[in-house]
């Protein structure tokens, strides 16, 4: 519902203009240009499908896409990640993880079917990606507190495991930016920690121990 108060604004503007015209013709009020809406993309869903809405602020119009019919993205997907213009929808079915990567500008889709099948060797807790790799956070073996990362190279299908830390009590969502994967977790003493991984070399650069302080991650260039 919209509420309009324009008549009052117009009256005040007219009175102000007359007053300025009578007192000082040289001091005219500055004209304020209309603020243009930015371009943006929204992902949402109803009871049947997942949708993408692209809005063009210059044209003041948008386009709606049904991602379920166009890219076979099921509304029960596990999580959504974004790297540059590519959206990655992770899903799980019949004991395997799959993903659909969609360029939200061009509409091009890539299907990564059953890239990892679960076993008692690992208990997967999250998935994310870079421009050319997938990352799975897991406990290994299943039921243990040994926290690791599996890296899957999409170009070569090479898979590499990296143990981040032993005796981990709880893990949180990761964050990827510019060849760095940042993961936060709680050790068994309930200390908050942040590990930084170089996704090119698959090396653990450093682990920060924040103790009882709860970290929030903010990344810029």
C-alpha cells in the first residue's frame, strides 16, 4: 500500500519559491536529481519452482526466469553460493551430492551430477566452491572430531584432502574470496577459530584463535 503526501510537499515548495523570489533572486535552491535504482538479482521460490529476477535500474524493468524448468534446480536444494556472476546450487539425493552452476547474466548452466557419494569414511557438513573447484567440509572418519576439507578440481577431477584441525566441536559456514577459503569452527574447549586456506596450493596458511570472542568475517580487496 502506498501513501501519498505530495499536495503538502508541493504547497511547501511553492511557498518557499515565492519567498526566495521576493527576498533574493540570486540564491536559488539546488535541484536534486532523482536517484537511479541499482541493478540487482534476486533468487526466490514458491511451492513449485525456484525463480531468478533480474532488475535493470536504468530501464526500470526486470526479467523473471524459472530456474526449475530452465536449469533443473529443485526447490529443495541444500545451499546456494555465489562467485562473481556464477551461482552454484548444491543438492543431495540418493546418497550423492550434485550441483548446478548458473551464470545469472548469460543464463548458461553447468551440471555437476553426483560429484561425491557419501560413505562411512567422511561425514560432510557443508559445500562451497571457487571459480574452478568444489570444497567439502567434513569430519573423518564419520562420527569423529577430525575436521578436514576435500577439494575437487573441476578441470582435472583431482581430489585432495586437507586436515584442518583435530578435536573440533562444531563448524560454521565457510566464505570464499580471491583464492582464499575462510572457515570458522569451535574446538573442544569452545574456543572460536578461523582457518585460512590457499585454494591454489591447497595449503593451510594460518589458524587464528579468538578464544571466547565470536568472530565475524568481512572481506574486501
